[in-house]
C-alpha cells in the first residue's frame, strides 16, 4: 500500500468553527508532514513529525495545531481561522533518515479548505 | 523563503515534442527531486537526483544536476497529453537530522494534442 489518504476532500468553515483535517498512511513511514498550498503557488512546509514527535514547526500561527496520535495518523486541528487560510492542505509521509539522504515523500490528494 | 526558481513559468508544446524545465536554487543540497501535480491535487514524485550525481533517467524523463551552477533541468521526451500538469523541483536540505523539502515556483506544462 503506497497511498496516503486525507479526509475530508473539501471543507468549508466559518472563522469561529473548530475542525480537523486527517491524514493516514500504512507504509510504515515514520516521518509525516503538513504543507499548505495557495493557488498557483508551490507547497509550503508547515510541520514535520518524526517518530511521532514534532520536529519542525515553520513558525505556523497557533490557530493551526498538529497532532500525531500514532505512527499512521496525522491530524491538523483548525480553530479561529482567517479567510486567507483558505488553501489546499497536503499531507505527506516518508522514511526519516539521520545523516543520510532523504527518501521520496509520498503525498495525499489534499483537503481543499475554504474559510468564510 | 523559496529555495528554487523554475523557468519557464508556463510552457505549451505540441504532443510528441520534448519539454524542458529548469530549476535554480540557492544553497547546498543533499538531493533534488522533481514532482508533478495535476489540477491542484496531490504531488507525485517523479525522480530524485543526489548531489553527487550529474544525470539520471527514468523512462521518458531525464534529469541533470549542476551543483556548481546550482541548477537542474527536467526533460520530458515524446510528450503526451497526459503529461499536462504543473512540475515542481524540490531541494532537500538537512536540518538537525531532519530533511525538509523546499519547492520551487513550478512550471505549468500544457501538451496540445
């Protein structure tokens, strides 16, 4: 199974709502990532989890709260978002390697988020 | 800040022709990867070239890497309509034992049947 799944595919939420994005992989990968992608722009890294621990936070606002409950799951909790947070949110996974060259990242199809 | 700049930003060619996309980056890298994205969906990994490699092939894809010029190119030969997509280069940089990918600005490729 070389698939990363993300739910939901589409999400519309108000600025006062609380919602969560979910990502799952069963490839045994121990590094998982959240990216944000605005229209016609490249993906921008938000968070990296390595062995279920947060290893990189790219100065993301606290209204985005990641969680890695186990090695297969990655969540992104959303609260009090702004309209400018509307974007495609991509999850990815890979095998983490220390002092070695990085493996390929496998991406999910993304969640298209609209904040009203 | 973005690590990679790609050119051209957009490219339209006839089916069967070859497509070449270029990527330039700023800092030392561990490897450089190329990804494809269809219609704002997930990215698909195409090919990875390590910093000590100069050229790599995979099917109709040919990637070159010039670390002295901090540049890479992706050549797609005998293009097909299904190759229509956005193509991104991504540079892998070590960060305290973790590697992070930084994506270039992307090239939107359109293959005209």
